[in-house]
C-alpha cells in the first residue's frame, strides 16, 4: 500500500457496530486531528435524530443529506471521519473518499455485530428482528466496502488495537 501520511484524512467505513466511532476517537486523539462523525453532523444539521429522519423523510432523503455532509466534511484535511454504514451506497461517495484520504473498512463477525446492536434501539434499519436485519444488510453490502485502501477485522480486538493497526497503514 502506498504511504498516505501527511495531512490526509482517515475515513472509516463499514457496517454499523464495527467500531467506527470509538476507533475514530482514538485515532483523532493520537494524531491530534479533528474527529468528525458524519451521523452526528447530520443530526446537528437536520435538528432531529437519524431515526426521525428515516421515519419522516425516508432512506432516500437521508442518503442525499449524508452524501452532501460527506462532501462538505471531506473538504478539510487532518480529520478522522467516521461515516455511517450506508455512506458507501450513494454513487460518487466512494471515489470522493478514496481521493480525500486513507479509507479503512472495519469489519466484524456477524455474531459480534448482532451482540453489539442488540442493546441499541436507535438504529432505524434494524426495526423488527435485529438479527435478521443485520444478516440481510451484511449480505446486501458484502461487496460495498471492498473499495477501501485496507480492511481491519475488529472481532475480538480492543479499539486501541484496531487504532494501532490503522496507524501502521497510515504512517506507512
């Protein structure tokens, strides 16, 4: 992999509950970069929760807002950007991310993701049977994260271990 050090961003992609937000915070602290959680920026911009956006406007509207926010936050450098799990679905987002920094896909075993989300009731895509929905989302996005510069399986690893692995890639 080529060396992407300097002022480039680190962009974290992957399924929900793979550790993007937690790992992102550690990376930002280690590098002295700003942490930007795209979902949090969406909530602040829209003035309502993601669940409310999905309920009121639908997924298509949400994905449009998500893409616009992603474009905006990628204009700066020296950021660790935690994306929502579906940010890779909109056309153009993947090439934009690849152009603006090191893209790291975080993965985890399906059982671990199910365990992590089973206590979280703020995930609109999991309405109903969470285990069935996680399996369906994982299957439908099987190829969606393959564009990333590197992939880290977070199963059984601490956030600090994942962060150190990413830093090795980032620093070359």
